C-alpha cells in the first residue's frame, strides 16, 4: 500500500509546498541556470527550502526535478544525468521529510516533480507519444529510487503530453498526480479547458489518483479552474497549486503581488471549490504557506463559491474562464476576421 494513498484517505485535505524557482532566485540561482543542478552544486540550499516548507506546515514537498528529463537537460548538455539528478533530488527531499516527521509526529510526503519536456508532440510536432513516455519513465524510476512517495506531473498543456507522462510514470509503480496549467484565458496553451482535462484524465488507462491545476495567471484563475474540474468530475481528488498573485517587474526582479492574507483566502476558496490538496506555485514563500496552513486548520468547508465571489475576493477572472465565450468559437471568429481582412 502507498503511504500517500493512506494519508489521503485519512485526511480531509493536505497542504502541498510553494514555489521552487522563485525562492531559489532569492537564494542565488541565476537566470538561465538549471535549478536541478543545485542538487549537487548546493544540496544544502535545496534541503533548506524543503525544510522551510515543512516548518511552515507543508504535508508534501515537491522534489527539485521539474526539468530533469532528457529533453530539458539536453539544453544544458546534461541529458546523460537524468538518473543521478532525479535520484538525488528525491533523496534530498526524503531526508527533510524524515526529519520533519520525526520532529512533528506528522507524516511528511515527497512528491517527485515531473514537468513538461518542452517538445511539441505529433501530429503537430516531431515528438511521438511513445518517445515522450520513455523519457518520463526514465525520470519516474529514478525518483522512485530516491525515495519519492508519489509522482507529481505538473504544468502540462497538451493531451499528448499528458498521455505520455502518465504512461511513462506508471512504469515506476507509484501513485500519480497530474496537473495542467490553465494560463491562456482559462485554457492551457494548447486550448484545453479544465473540464476537458478532467474527463480526459479519468479516461486514461492508468488513472491518476489526483488531478488539478497549477501555476496559471493568479489565484483567482486557479480557483476558477478548480471549479471547472470539480464540476466535470465531482468524484476526483483535486489539486490546487496557484501562483501567489500576479507577477510584476520591480527593481530588476520579478515580484508576485500576493500577500499571506490573500493566499490564506485563496486556500479557503480552493477548499470550498472542492480541492483536497492545496499549495502554492510561483511566488509562494514559506510565510505564505504558513498563513495557508493556519487558514485551512481553522476553516470549515463552506458552500461552493461562484465565479463572482472568487473575483470579488481574489481578483478578476477572465471571460473564457467564466464560460462566457467558447474557445473554439472565438478562435474561429478571429480566423474569419483575418480572412476577411486578407481579401
């Protein structure tokens, strides 16, 4: 039996961690560098961030392995390092999870982070689903070797990559979580809606034990995505891992506008919308996570919020995310306008 599934069955909600890259930049990561290399270059910093998230109240931390697949690592001439980087990323997180469990008496979980390959899949692009699955399998097995409790596929935008990732991850024998990023007016970059994703994921040969949304364009849009997923698939265990507000360029650095108070309210709304695993993505620091933990512990799940309520409390939600304009129809209208102008 999986410890992740055991904990999920016994708890009404779990708190996942916050941002990796945003916090690493404050710790010295340089733009263009692969954060995964820190597993060997600066393991103490990697462990420090995991420790801070556990101390803030996280039940789950994600490994520093988001881009550690052969296609992303090839950009740094490091495609031969897939196994060592993923195994070490999981090992570092495992050490801090075991330390946190000993200190608090609470189960502390390690999720093996698996981000997209960065490639375009056939028939639009050159990468076959089978080749993508092979890359994800290589990564998944190494994360399992290092001590991951669950494999966490995140920031996916296409159906083909979702299929490849789940197919590959299933070879490692661990539970699978899968999230998409709805960052283009309520759709993924490839036009998938939250409802489409939920139905697609539930129809896979290997069904993820939890599905949801991460990243995107802010906490409000993220909660709207959760509403779409839970409406389409009420029985699913749903993940909400939203950005800490909207990014702004301030003093030469990217700054996220979300405060601990806003992220606490986001956590409450995400729970009311039906999410059971709640965390933060870009911009989310340990202080934000601590506020989210406090909010969830004091919160009794309430009525399902409307999109208007989400907008009022967290900020504006796009028209497409509200279901006011079908994406396909809008694209068709734009195409028709372009054709008319051309003639």
